[in-house]
């Protein structure tokens, strides 16, 4: 799901590409929907949510009645605004990996302090 800054919500299935320059969300056909520059990303988190299911669903499906969903949240800041982009992961156990990749590239993008001990 992709939330725009104008408040509208549009569901688009696609893939997330993370590299040193930013996070790019592309459609299944490979065309880029949007890119978030790494310099604008301030944090990335994930969450796992489990819906235990309704009583009727539990009676019919038993142990398979619960529904687990994973999300990755990318917090961005620019001089004009602060936003969060929410990605729903369709493959099981992928949100921690995506969060780790984003944080890894965030660390690489930050300027390293000059070493004062080198002469």
C-alpha cells in the first residue's frame, strides 16, 4: 500500500529495491512508482500483526483461522514535511530483512567523521 501526502491511499503490488541511493518501489512490470532518496530516510521499522480470527472462522478453519501480516515503515523528513510510507510484505518473515537492509544503506549514506588522528 502506498500513502500519498495528499491523504489518498492507493494499493499497488510490486517490489522494493534498496540500494545506496534510496528505496525504489516498482510495479510487477519493473516500472518505478516512486523513489525515496536515502538522504530523506530517518528511520525504518517493522511490525508483525496477528489477527486471531472471528469465532466463525475459528470453527471452520481451526488453527488456520489466524492471519499474520508484516509491515515495513519508512520514516522520511524533508524541510517541508515529515511522512511515513508503509509497505505490506506478502512473503512471510521478510519485514525484518527489509528493515535491516534499509538501515544498512542509511548507515553507508551518512557522512563519516574525519579521523583527527591521521596526519
